[in-house]
C-alpha cells in the first residue's frame, strides 16, 4: 500500500508542490506502469522517487533527473540512468491492450508535469532578473 504524498507543502518551491500533487494523484498508476515495463525494479524506482518527494524541501537536480528517467522509461526510451530497464526483461506490449493506452496517458501527463516545472523555473528566473538591486544602507 502506498502512503500518500503531502500535497500541502511548507516549501516555497512551486515545482515541488506540483510534483507532489501529481504523484499524490498518479503515484499508484505510475508504479503499476513502471512495473509493467521493468518489473519490480521499475516499481521500486518509482517508490524511491515518491519517498524522496515526501522528504524533500525543494525540487533538486537529482529528483528532476529521476523524473526525466521515469519519463524515458514510460516512453520506452532505453537511455542510461537509474531507471534504465533490462531490455531482455521487457514484456512485449500489445498496442491494442487497454494498459498501453493508460501507459500513454500517464506518459503524456508526466511530460506535461516536466514542462510545467520547467516553466515555473523560467518564471522564477525572470522574476529574479526583474528585481532591482537594493542599495546597501
């Protein structure tokens, strides 16, 4: 049984809040999808990611990397990384299977989340550049 991720965060990191909300809603489905592709290893990686999100105070580079790796796994893009699947263990997926449609939807939602946190970063950087330097007293 998965524990719920906190959706109310004390962190000022809006990206972390967005990721936590996404995983609170989609976490179980993401675990199941990763398991469908890469067995228990895929499921374990998602669970570790969710655990890290529970304890995080900000969305750091390592967590972002793990989110990208998860997207690559769900996209069936075998690129080196923590979530690199053993291709020989992959079960061939039937495109007509309803699980494949759900996998595609989950992958698209995760992509949208990655775009959202990227846009939040861009907004934060733009706000930081817009601040005028304060004169020291």
